[in-house]
C-alpha cells in the first residue's frame, strides 16, 4: 500500500520482475479516483482558506510591507516609499494615494510581491485582494501534495491523507490567509520537488526501456530529464521570493545526481558513476541552477526595464540594452540586501530559534484585539496566532526520527528524500541563529510538506503490506534489491514477507485504526484552535484555554 507498486512474486520464486517494473513500477488504482479524491480534499482546503478571507479588515503583521510593495510594483515596477499612516489610508480607501518620493530599499526579491499584486490587480488594494493569491497558492499546494504523496506511496488514500494533514495545519492555514512571502516559498519548493519525483519515475522508465532494448554503452544511455527544467523554474521562483530557496537548489541538485547513479547501477550499467557524471550531472546543473538563475533574473524585469528603482537610476533609451546595463547595479543591490540580512539582529517579542520551531515554543501573534460587547461575555478576544497544529507537529517529530531510521536501515529512497527536504530548510537557519539573527516560526513554512510526507510514510509502514499477490503490495519490510544500498537510500521492490494472510490482515486493521485515530486527533486539534487562527471573536476565557503555554502569549 505504501511502498511497492507492483504485484509481489510468489513466495519462493526467484524470477526477477522485468526491469521496467523494477525501476519504475506503475502506480496502481483508478485514474479517476486518483484525481477525484485529491480534488475533494483541495476543495475542503480552499473552503477553509477563502472563508472570511477579508477578515480582519486590517493590515496584519508583515502585510504592512508586502501589501504596499506589491501595489508599488503594479504602479511603478519597483518598490516605493509610502507616506505616514499609509496602512490606515488603504483600509479606508483602496484607491488612496499613499506614495511618498523615492524608491524604497527592500530586503527580498520581487516575485512573491508580484504574486500578491495579482490579487490586488483583480480585487483592489483590500485585505481580500492582497490575501487572495496566498490563499489560492495555499490551496493548490494541498493538491500538489496529494498527488506527490500518491506517487511516492502508490496509494491514493495516503495521498489524500497527506493533503488533508496539510490543509489542517494551523501555520499553513494562517500563512495562506496573510500577504506574507513564506507560503510562496513553500509552494514553489514543493512544486519543484514534485517535478523531480515525477522526473525520477519517468526517466527510470525510459532507462529501463533502453536497457531492455539492448543498449550497449558502458555508460548507459543519455536521458533528457524534461521535468527537471520545470523544477529549475520552480526553484528559481522560490529563490526569487526569498533567498532561502538556494539551500533547496543545492540539496535537490545533490539528490538527483544520487538518484541517477542509483538508477544506472540498478539497471546494470557497467560504469554507472562515469555515466552519471558524463551524461547527467552537467545537464542537471544546467536544468536546476542555470534555468533557476535565468528565472530569478527575469523576475526583476520591473526594476530592470523601468527606471527609478532603488540603486537603478536612469535607464538606457535602447530597451534591449537595459538588462546588460542594469546587471552591475543589480549586483550592488544584492550586496546591500545580503548586508541587511547578515546584520539583522534586532530584538522582537515573537522571535524564535530554529531548534524551537518543531516543538512550537514561540508562535507569532499576527493580530490581536479585544472588541467590546462582541461575544456575550465581559471580555472578548480576537487573534490570528501563527502556530502549527500541535498534534501534527509533535507527531511529525516522531515521524522524522522514524524516517531517519528507515533511510539508514532500509535504504528507502523516499525516506532519504523527505529527510533531505526537511533538513535543507531547517538546518540552514542554524548558522544565522548562532549569530542571533532575528527569525520567526513562520520561516518554517517550507518545512511543512516534508513533515507531512514523513507522517504519511510512517503511517503507511504502520498499516503494513497488503497480502502477497495483491496489486500494489507493500515492500517496506521486504528484502529490497537493485539499488537499495545507494547513498541516498534507493530501496526497490522485492517479495512480500507479510506472512499468512490472516496475520497481515490483523496487522493492517490495527495499523489502519491507529492511522485513522491520528488523523481524527489532528482534525479535532485544528478545529479546537481554529477560532484563534482565524480572528473569530470569542470569550477571553475560551481564548485563554487555547493558550497552552506562557510562551504562546
């Protein structure tokens, strides 16, 4: 159900499956259900995120920067200074003239703000307008994760479970309903990772076909890896939102080279390492790094082609010369941005360190007030608390430990990829934390898909394999073969050791019950916290009951 995607050979059989089934087994199940289930989960996530999206009618936390920067991009092509009380002016009149003289220095690339600007273009400079695209992107990320988890596990049910868990996470919910940048970073990293997993399946299928066709080169065949170009675009857009995407470019670049080596080795290529280096490593660099860099530069088009931006000055009359003219200024601008991030150590009441994030020690209050006579009690509270769903996050800690074990002991390629994705976004913050750079819990938003994938993978192992001979039989506890001992853990498929059908059925029943219970706990936990995630007006006592620790205030 969760690992093996092909029928297991009969017990005692020594005949290996065809290379095509070994390297890239088909995903079982109904194509209709494989889309219908994820779409239903996505509709549910969309309802949660769009319901009351314009509430509160206020500028929430860092929306004070990004909502106005997005509006400036629409009007000028670059960020501009604003007058005092610009936030209040926009809330009172979306068409208010909030602009002061001069370009504004900004610390992040423009693409995330361009995405926010789409909503403002469609719906105006209103809270709903600047939150529209974050909500849309947050909703679509649920669909991508459903499909990705299905591809990685071979189970539509587990794919839907992954999407549902992401939809029910409090931090994902809050960042999907605010005009901040982190949900965009998460979305493009997830999309890039999904492209790479899709490419893994497709390229291994082509490799198997060519090798079975009698390919004779010691290095193996050249593979186009078309989906890696899409991954390069996605990762470039992640970097063009926040520079933290760079760590994923490096991590995923290493990952795909190891995948390529493992695939060639499993396919029986006589010189797999040389073949990987000669035929795949250099193209992978172009597809991920060069394509990503070009994508990144394109997102600066407004600053490049429209004069007046910070450090840009006048632009050449000849339009085609402007990109070349602008590059030295853009390089200097990036040096200033790097200096800002390196020296950002101002104290903030809601700052936290990356080692605090998994345990949710210090969330962020995006919005809080106490309206009078609004809840039928003597004292009322309204809050948007940027915090993950505790049941999911604390469960994910245990799941990540289990995933590390699965990678080290069973060489499950999925465990290695999930662990790498999590660590690329988590450990990369530690050096800055040691230098006491200001940071917040919502910086962990890009980690969420990998935390959910870890949980779902462990739930699949908990449920266990289907009885031998059933289509889609699990091979988590099987004798793997092929490239299972590759460096990043590329375990493949083998004969089921589930034992007697009755024993396997009992185990699966107990495992399914435990997995279902966990899903229900997460659902109940999210529902309990929902009022303080969505600025609902509730009695102060009810608000206080949901603040489990003093550090959450």
